[in-house]
C-alpha cells in the first residue's frame, strides 16, 4: 500500500463510517474479534481469479474479516477505509442506500498493456446476483482501464449490504468465477478461534 492510503481519517469521516455500517454489524459489534492478534495474510483469504492476461483479487473490508489479518495488514486496511469513509457514505446514498458492503479489489496485469472492465466484476450469493453500486478508485489513472505488466489498479467496490459476508459467495469477472471464499471462511473461523484464545491468555488489567 502506498503512503497516501494510510492517512488517518478525521472525526467526521470516522463518524460517517459508523453511520454507514449495516445494522446487523452494528448490533454484532461485541462479537468482533480483538484487534492486533490475527496472523493471516491477505493472500491467505482474498479471492483470486485469472482471466486471460489479468488477475483479479477481492477481499471484504468487513471488520469480522480484516481483524483476523496480521496487525500491520489490518491497520493498513482499516486506515484506508476510514480515510475514504465520507466518500463511501456519499456513494451509497447516491445509489439510494443507507449502507454498503465494501471490498478491496485489485487488478493485476500479467502482460504489457492489459485492459480491464471494472463493472464486469460482480457477486453471486444465495441465488442472488449483485453488481457494484459504486466504485471508488484508489490508484492513479484508473479511468484509463489499462495496466502495464507488473502494475496494478485498485478500488473500493461497494455492494449491497445484505450480502452475508461470512457465508459462501461466488466472485465473477466476466464469465470467469471463483468459489474460493468458501475455503476462506474456514480459514477465518479457525483463526478467529485462535485469536479469541490468545486474547483470553493475555494478562487482565
């Protein structure tokens, strides 16, 4: 992640992020694993698929997920989301929603000058198909829709908040799909148990 992604949000952005959180997640705040005890890497759980000369990686930015990543990785994603919280709120409201589920999506070029189509990425969950309600670019020149070899283009994708992120879903890019999230859920469940065990062994104040 570049340094520009690690900007701390001001109080207004933080308040906006809390307001945007889906009601079920707000209600389950007490169920969140503690921060700083996860050990998973982003590549352990992110969904990846390859089509032609392009690789796509997607990871939900839900706190139930990213708190189980290593401390540095969690901090980077958390700060990134907070720094764009006001934009997330505005984009969700522009789409007629009062909440949204955020994903970090990155396109990687496997050959020189590879084109990508942002709105070809969507999710299938519980027999429903969801296209992004908004896309918030993070990298420069996103709108060119082209990446050079070994380069990447990243954005925060916003989806319908009703998608149950801790249940299996299928990620699509065009006509290529991946069901890898089902395996990721098992990894996250195991890591959550270990994190709670580590938390229980910490000295109490």
